[in-house]
């Protein structure tokens, strides 16, 4: 009996190894599928996010009565929301985006000077430390040289990649144009016919598992909806009030740096540290340590208000994930899939957690 069990597992392992080996040899067969998946991933992802943001407005509009016995149809509701959304984008494109682009172009041009100023400030600080008697045993000069070389090589690498990336830029621009055409179409049909998906799935599920499956799908839907809506409010709050704070302390490129902080706030816990990095470089190069301290104070105030008032009310405990777990997830996702992985890892983990808990509760009832 023992030998037959060992034989069974040996055969299983050999089959798995053989399948893996065969897949490595015929990888070219799956390449078209990979290209197809990567092509539709961004349009569906962006349209899905916008769906969760705009769908509550569409549902609300369909409840508005235009006469005693008639309400606005869903198609008209989607069309109205679409027009309002496009109008909002147009206003942003006219009044907001040009300022951000101008500040970004100016900051990129001045970035080498920023790095040079920060480097000189660091050299001076370390030189002053060398004069302290209790620190003379530490070779700060070697640390200074290493820091300077790292900063120089890092800056050179960034600008060489920007200079040599014209082909990539053209390709990216073409992709943006294609997505700009595809996303609205996908979003329109999601908003128009998305409400039919639930009943369609419900009919396809055997009656024995129908209620449990629909409960699970509803929980997943609520988790994603609350997370996306909450993160949107959070990012807008952090971006807006960080920009206002930067204006108050007189930090150059306040609007751009506030947008940067708001965008990276979508990454829990680690986002604020990424968002403040360019602002600190600009602070040191324009106002020295004092402006950098003001910069840190602004970020601390905004993050405290966000963490104690905004986050608990707009997202609350819907995710119920321990901070240490989130940090580990972000580190792993960032290493595997970069920035996109860090943005998508937490909501994906939250959905998987909902599925596992739901399945566990069902197993306990049985």
C-alpha cells in the first residue's frame, strides 16, 4: 500500500514537471494570447474603475422622475453623465492640465540644478560634521564621494533614458490615443448594460449554490466599489490640500507636487513617502532646510487629517487588513509588477480575502 502511494505521487510529480517543461518549449504558442490580454488589460481596467465611480450617479439619475409615471431611461442617464464627465475633463484640460504640464517641463529642465544644490548642501553638512571632535573617527569624506557619485549616475541615467526614448514615446503616444478611443466605448456599454450582468450570472448558476454565489459576488462588488470610491476621495483630498499647503509656504511647482502627492497616495502607507520625495528636493534647492521642514509639516498635517477623518469615513474598515500585511503585499507586488502592482495589490488581496472568508464560512455551516 505504501509503495503504491509513493508510486502515485511520483507519477503526479513527473506529470507536473513534464507539463512545465513542455510549456517552456511551446511558449511561442501562448504569445498571441499574452499580447491580446495585455492589449485589452488597460482599457478594461480604466473603464472598470470609471464604472465604479460613475455607476452610482447613473443609478441615482434613473430614479429621477420626468413626469408622474415616467423616469429617465438608463441610456439617457448614461448619456447625461457621459456629457457631464467629458465636460469636466474638458475644463481640466483647459484650465488645469496646461499649468501642470508647464510646471512639469520647467521642473525637468531645472532638475539637474536641484540635484546639484542638494548635493552641495549635503557636502557642506557633512563637512561641518567632520569638524566635530566626537565625529572625527568617521570618514565622512568617503561617504560624500559615494553619495555624489550615486546622485550623478542616477541623474545621468534618468536623462539619458529620456533622451534616448523617442521611439518609446511615439509608441506610448499611439497607445494613449488608442486607449482614449477604446475606453469611452467600453465604459459606455458597462454603464448601460452592467446592471444586467448580475441577473444573467444568477440564472446560469445551479439553484443549490445560487444564493451563496450571489452573496459572494455582492460582497466582492461592495469591497471594490468602496475601495475605489474611497481612494478617489482620498487622492483628491490629499492632492488638493497638499497643493494649498505648498502654495502657503511658497514652494515652487506647488500644483504639480500636490498632484504628485495625491496620485501616489493611492499606495497605502508607502505612498506619502514617495509623494514627498520630489517636494523635498525642490525645498532643499530653493529654500534650504527651513523650507524642507515647512514641507514636512504640511505633509504631516494633511496626512493626519486624512488618516483620522477622511480615511475612516470613506473607506473605514471595509478592507480589514493589518498595516504590516499591506506593507508586505506592497513590497512583494512592487518587486513583481512595479508601480501598477503596488496600486492593484491591495484591492486584489481584499477581494481574495473576501472569497476565502466566504468559502470558509460556507464550509463551517456544512
